[in-house]
């Protein structure tokens, strides 16, 4: 019975939050080369935190990119081994002017802590370390074997993690992978996520004349790369929200009747959703509900666009170049390599006269759809039910964690996605935050999971 | 006979070029508030230059924006009066990285002087002042009466010049207006321009959710303002290059059979045009030649676009906002106020669900189509023919000089557009330049025009 352990968590919460703030102060932005030293600082910080929590063999492994941090505790004989994965890198914080408090100066307001990385994923990495610490400080041991792997490149597509996993297959061998990098369905509605969308992300660079031209002297006969880019992007979806890449839907597994039923049981309110992000209407692919569109159907979004004069006033220029970042969320069983071919084919077939186009593949990650009846998933559901005192949900999620599919493929074990974020906590956006009550419940759930994973069978109510 | 005058120009050319460099060093960027002092410096520089050339009553008039500079010489009894107009402000120089030498450090390479404003319009203002100086230094007087008006807001749509002209109608009364702010048809092919396009320039601001969102967690049900903006811009033209604003072509005067014939006599080479700006193909409205599309048909160009993440790498964001600068070139007899209504109506009718749109009217200027048989036009043709030793052309131009239509309307005199730029001199773009041989011939033409305007009838060969 881990009552001592749970008590330790309750009484040390302020100390934990103080530590988390230190972690959040490190601007470990993996997408920006100039932050390389800060990303390494992040790695060093989590290594020390792992050691302090009682884990052993804490090691920083260099890669071709940012480092991987490993630690373990392997003295629970005859017990299974869980590999806890997370990431210590964060998204770029821009646009800075929209943050209420600076992104790397964590600020507690109400029940929330505000900072870049608060929910994605530093807070959720930290809660597992504190769950481990609580066991070690109160029992001097853990109820299962634990391996920890934390990477610094999740936000740039984890380019070096799969090679690392393949190279260190023995080191990482386990019975299940535990990841906390997804949201719960809602506050007081804990959930385990069994499906993730994949990602195919491209940069599209369109070039017209070899220099910027006077729009009066040349407008009307020279193809404008900005107009051309808009035209190409507009053609990527039809009026029913269907993506027009050739063969794009061929491999998509459609929403099953059972899933449709399970999703309909969730208390989704379109009105509340719209109000939460202040939009007049939801939109999307015809023939699907909002939850289906979010979780189980592909999507195409322009994440950035640029070209020509963006300053004050009116500059009458016909620009030489334009660019856009185009991302697609994929669902099982789409293959991002195939989608890249489809994207390149679409671009080639839709390039208008007078311009040239270059496609850069920025990254891709496969979608995930995992079985929901593994022992690890059941242990997680049991831990959540005990801590939150409610029956947890089985949900999917529209986001991507590239490494999940890789773990399943390469380690051949189930991956459990037990998240403690909330959908409106601005991951990837200004004023990112984490609810500290859920951080607290997350530490307890992490601690309880360790026990349940070694000891029990669970039947969901 | 102005041989002494022409000789003076030949022998003082180096001195003139040195002065022009001083003028070009002033970053008189009217679109940027932070350059206000530099714009005033530009006004002071041209005032002093006018005084040094022998003009009298040189005065800086303050306006609600940047100042107007006036000067005159009115002692040629019984002779007509020409009002020379130009502008001492310049376009913003961005993108700076594409300049070979810094935009405000004039650099002579080969026959060209490179700097922002070299051709548009400082060089062409200066050549008139030097033509005047040449007369004054060699004859102590001018062959006609001259008034000079130079403004500092041409590149932002001349918002304060028309009020100034109306308020100072007596001061500015004249028999013709002379403007050098257009290109010649080509090197060794001098021309007078009788048609200009007008301009309607808007900013389009599209808003979706009230903050940037995670594209995975929200993509598929939230309207993306970047996709929406691209869709709206794409719909502004059909596949034949026709602009889709309601009623847009109702007031357009079509190309006349005579003009079509005159344009066809010009040695336009599509291949050379494409090679000059390095494009694979010209494009444009079906049923018209390139010169007709450039000079006598409307055009729609996106001058700038922005939204979301523009940095390095892949940020998976569904952005809250996007914007674009959309400019339309208008032809006689389109009214830019009407076009604004048409644009707003189009935007309203084409706003997709889930986003809101704001239209800002940045500026408008009317198109021009002037008679080609005035005495002033004939004097200009005569001057050009003598200096260039070839028969000049009558052409139109795709660009806009907002004030030309205003002068015609308010002063009720013909406006002569005698330009010395070349089409590939990068007005409004990096590496703007002026051919110094044409600058030299321009000074002589300006000087000769003053004589011919007072003395002769001219029949074009």
C-alpha cells in the first residue's frame, strides 16, 4: 500500500513546483541552432533530476543532434520493466508579444503555471520523476523496474531517436513504454490515448522573376509567386474539406462503428469548443463529427506563409519569392513517405506557368493506433481511476508523437499514453500552461501506475 | 541656340553626378515614420539645389505629412509657364540582403549609378534642376517661365498634394506640367507616355481562433486563416486571368484599334522580356498582348503576405491571424473608390465559415489617358528627337503617378511625361539604378524642352 508514498507527494508538492520552475527556465528550443547550449543544459538538468530521484546509471548520450538522457532502476526482481519516455526540448515561443508573462520565466497564476514547455512536455516528464522519487524516499525501492529515456528533439521530429533505440535495443528492452505527452479529455476526465495522428510537414518555396519588380511596370504579364502560392494552396482542399493529393485517402482506416459509438459517449459540446478558442464555427471534412475530424481523419494546415512586403504602409512590389509551411496530419495506416510522393506529385501537377517551385521535406512521423487491452494500459486505467475517483476514458488524439510508432515497431511492446495536460493549455502557442492540480494528481498516478503494473489485473468499469 | 548651354552640361557632368550622390545618400523613406527627419532633410536638400540652380522663391511648405518644396523663375515675359513636378521621397529598400551595395551609399558601376531613388525619382528630379542651372549659368535667364514643385509623399500615394494644389492654385497656375518619373521604352528609344495605370491598394487581415493553436490538437475542425486567405486570394482571378471583383470591368476603356497598331510597331520581344527578369513565361489576361496587358489592362498582384511561423524548421501551429497586401492596377476610366466598394463586396461574399476579415484601404490613385497633340507634348518630342537623334515613341505605362490625374483635373493643363529611366532599373526593388548616359541626355533634353516649349511647333516624323 503506497499511502506513505502518496503522503510524501502531498507534503512535498511546493518543493516539486519550485524544481519544475528551474526546469522551465531553460530555453531548450530544439528547432533553433542558436539554442544548442540551452538544449544541452536541459539534458544536464534532467540527468541530475533523475539521479536525485534515486535512479541509477544516469547518462547523457550524444547523438548527431541534441542528446538523449538515460537512467534506470532495475532491482525489482521478477517484476516487469517499464520504459518511461518524454522530451526536455520545447517549441519556439514566438510570437513573443502574445505572452502575458515571458515564456521562460515561469509564473503561477491561479491553479496554472505558465511557461513554454509547462505542459509539453517538461511538466509531464517531471511528474514521473517525482513519482519515482516518492517511492524511493518512502520505500527505498520501486515496485517495478524502471528505465527512463528523455530526448531533446521531439519538437523537430525526433530525427536521432529511432537510430538510438535501434542501436541500444538491449539497454531499452522492456515490457511496456509509458508516455505522458497527451492531454486528458478534460479536467476531472482522465483518459488513456490509443490513437495519434502522424505528420507530414513540408516547406513550399515558389520563385517568379529573379528580383522584386515594380508592380506597376510589370503587373499583368509576370506570374506573381504570391498569387501562385495562394492558388496552389487553395487547390489542396476541395469545398468539402477533402485533401486533393493524388491517392491521399487510399490507406486511411475509416472510423469504425464502435469508435463512433465510444466518441459519441464523450461529453463534447461544439458550442463550448467554439467559445473556448473564440471561433464562430467549427469547419471540416463533410460526413464526420468534430471529434472524428480531430482524432481519426487527416487534416491539412498552412503553419506559416511569407513573401513580399510585410511592413507598414503600401509598397507596390511584385515579389520574386514566396514560401509556406504546409503540414498534414495523417491517420492509420497512412505512410508519410507515400504522402511526400503524393505532395510532390500534386505540386508538380499544379504549378502554374511562369513560376518554379521547390518542395522541402521538413519532417514526417507515422500515425498510431494501439490495442487497448494490454496489461500496461489496464494498470494505467486503474491508477487513474484510483487517483481521480472516476472511470477513465479511452480516446484518440489529433497530435503526433513521432516516436510512439517507432517504439511499438522497434521494441515490440505496447505504448501507454497517459497524459495530464488539458486541451486548452496552449501547447505550441503563447501562454502555454499546466494545471498544477493535475500535475499533483499526475505525480500520484505515475506512482500508483508503478505499483499496479507489477501486481494486478484490471477490468474497466 | 543653346550650344553654350549644352556645352555647359557636357563639361560639368562629373560635378552633377557628385551632387546627385549627395541627394541619394538621404534615406527619405516616406512610408516609415521613423525616417521623418530624413524626408525633411530631402526637402531641404532640393530647396538648396533649386536655389543654387538659379530658381527663386524657394520655399518649404509644411503639410499634414511630409513637406512640399516650391521654387520658380518667372521673368520670361510673353512666354508660357511650365510646372515641373517630381518627388524627393523613396520606397523602402527591403530586402536589404539583395542589394549589391547599400541602398543609401550610391555606387557607380559601369554606366549605372546604384542607389534607392536613383531612377525613382531623385535622378530625374535632379536632371531638370541641372537643365535649369545650365541655362542660368550660360544665359543668366530661362527661355520660358518655370515653376517647380517637389513632394515627399509620392511613394505613399501623395495624400497631401492634391489639397496643396487646390489651396495654392494661383501659385501653381501654368500652361503645362512636366514630369520625369516614367521609363523610356528602351535605351536609345526615347518616349513620351500618354497613359498611366491607377492604383487601388488594400490590406486584408484574416482572423481565426483567438490565439495560435497546436495544429495537431485542433487541425481538422478549426478554420485556418492562412488557408482561408489563400483561398480568397486564389478566387480573385479566374483561370483566364480575369479579375473577379463584381463589376470590375464595367468602366474599363478597351484598347483601341489605333493603339493596338501603335503598340505593335514597338520592337517588343517576349523572349528578351523573359530573359531580362529571368522568367520562364509571361502570363496574363487572355485575348491581349503583353504590352496591352502591361499598359492598358488592369492587373491584380499580392505585394505581401504573412502569417504563422516563418522561421527555421517546422513549427506545428494553426495560426490565429494572417494578412496580405493586395494591389490592383486600374486603367481609364476605372474609379478607385468604386473599386474599393467592389473589393469589399468581393471579400464579404467570399469569406469562408470560421474566420473574420478586415479590409484596410491603404491607397488609391486614378488612371490617366491624356491627349497627345498638345504644344507641350510636341515640344518634348522635339527635344528628345534632337538629343537622342531618333524619332521618339508614344507609349503608355503600367505604373501609377497619383498626382498626374490630379494636375489635369485641378490645373486644367496637359501633363507631359518625359521619362529617362529604363524598364530594368529596379525601381521599387533591390539594386535600383540609373543609366548615367541617359541622365546626361536627360539634362540636355530638359534644357532643350525649355527652349522648344516657348518657340516652336513640331510635327512628329
